């Protein structure tokens, strides 16, 4: 699932925010939903990778982060592991987003 990134809508919308954001999520995870909501509210495009339904994404998340907890947010190569919306928001502020 892709969130608010303007891709595939045919309208030529421009993506805002960091260059690449990947959010590893688990179904039913409140912290995951809050992170996605934060990114949506700021107009920041992201790629959601739901790890329960896709074992490849789960393995990728564990390989990158070293653990099984979600959400894991990757912003231009920087990992926020087992994070929440507050931590993601603070990191984005440091980036000037």
C-alpha cells in the first residue's frame, strides 16, 4: 500500500517531504496507524510494507532493524525502530519537515 505520495494518480502530483520513506507495519497496530496518520497529515509520501501478510517484508524489516517489533520507519536510509508518531514527528522536525 502506498500512502499520500502522488504516484499513480495520473495527475502529476509532486511528493513532499523526505526523498524516500518506508513504513513497516503490522495489522491492528495502533502505533503503526498513528505513524501513518502523522505522515498523511504532513503530506509526506511513504510506502507502507505490511509485514504480517508479506513474509518478504517481515524478513526485510528484521534484517534492517534487528528485531520483530513494528512500526519501523526508514527515512532516507535512517531507521526509527519500534517507534511511534511522537518520535517520527521529532525526527522530521530535525530534518526541517
